[in-house]
């Protein structure tokens, strides 16, 4: 069985291969698991021009034997139509490590350029390692001008790809920062709404407390007048209602003295005044002199308010409370 030299240890654009790794490639090869074909110019489709039968390591060199090679292809190689040979290697095939994928004979087609990233093909990625032979001094053969131009183009394309990647990455970072800012603003708005809602609840609670205190103040005032004999318990709810209505009017910007005036009026009333009797139509005709006598000790302003409220109630057939509210609008 004849073996042909197809690869050797050394440093390549795809990486460095040691003598130990050459031996590992040879050991891994198993045609029943994955058989390496013979191709022309690294063609990935079409017919195979034979198959790699066996692989062995000879020091730093990787050698293979072939089988099922067509006579026509053998003749073409012997005629010098395919002088160069290269290999394709899987970096790691199914966890087995480096593995021989194919042996390709090169004709007029340009060899695949060294330095490209690993090509993903079939069940694992592979790289092409050109092994074009060496001279007697173990120096690589010179590249042609066309090969140099192709390499320059590859470098330029890769630089463009890297620049595009960096630019796209900047855009992604910008989008991310904007999304982060939107998220932070949404959190701030939500916090503001919570605080505003809490403020409304506190304001309502304070308002209820103030109303409760004010009611208690009014009730204490009325109880004091009842104790003096100026009011009777039956008058309590009516007077309280009037004071609360006047307080509501005050809250909308009316004269704040209205409650004070009404309290002064209540305090100036004679003892045991009965609101029910004062409001009846039967006593409206001759009440003036009697009222004057009852209010002899009241100040003139309070007595005047009382008379005007009484007259307004009689004229419009309304309650004394309603008459007081109208006079204080």
C-alpha cells in the first residue's frame, strides 16, 4: 500500500499543529465512521475521485493511502494537471478532536486563502490547510501576484466586517441605554403616582379630622348655650346644621366673620327662646313689641339680624334657618 505525503506539522494561518497533533489526526481516522473523499479544487459537491483508505503519521508528516481512484484521474495527476495537494480538517468532529475531512488536488483553480475563519460544513466546522510542498531548504514556495492580491482583498473585507460590527455594537449600546432610561422614567412616574395618591389620602384624612374638630367645637358652643338657658335641647340639631352650613360657605371664600356673627346672635337671645313659636304665622302680626322687650339686653346689630330673618321667613314662608342663610350670602 502506497502512502502519499499530504500535510506536516508547522504554523499556519489557521493555527499551529505539533507532531503530537499529527499523530492524533492519524489515530482518529476511521473510514467506517467518516470517510474522507478525494476532491478537485475543494469542491463541496459532485463526484469523489477516490477515497482515503488509511492515514498514518510519519514523524512530523501526515501520509495517506487512496482507494477506488479512477484511471482517468490517476492519468491526469501523472500528466501534471494537479500538482498541488491540500487537506481539509475538522477542528473537532463529534468530540473526537481534529479529523481528516478530505484531500483535495489543486489544478488551475486558486487554493482557498489561508487565514479565514473556520467554515461550518456538514456535521462540524472545518478548515483548509494548503500543503503545496517545500523546496530543499524547507522554505515555502513564493506566492503569485494574484494570490497576494486575493490575500489583501481578504484582509480588507475582514477589516470592513470588523468596522461594521463595532458600529452595530455602538447602535445596540445606544438602544440599550435609551431603553434603560425609559424604564427608569417609568419607575419614577409610578413612584410619583403612588406619592400623589398617598397625598390625596392624607389630605382627605386631614379634612375629615378638621371637620370632626369643627363639629365638636360647634357642639360645645351649643351645649354651653343650653347650659345658660339661651337654647333648649330641641334647638341643638337646627343650630348645629346652620353653623355647619355657614362653615361650608366660609370655605368657598365668603366673609369668615359670618360664623362669629351668628354665634353672637345666639348668645344675645333671651333665655328659653323657642324657635318653633317664633316661626309660626299666628304670632307674626303683633310680635314686634314683645320681641323688643325680650331682646332689651341684646346689641342693636344682633336684634336687627333677628328681626330681618324673622321678617324674611314670614314673607317667603321659609324656615328661620333658611332666612338666616339667605341674609348671610
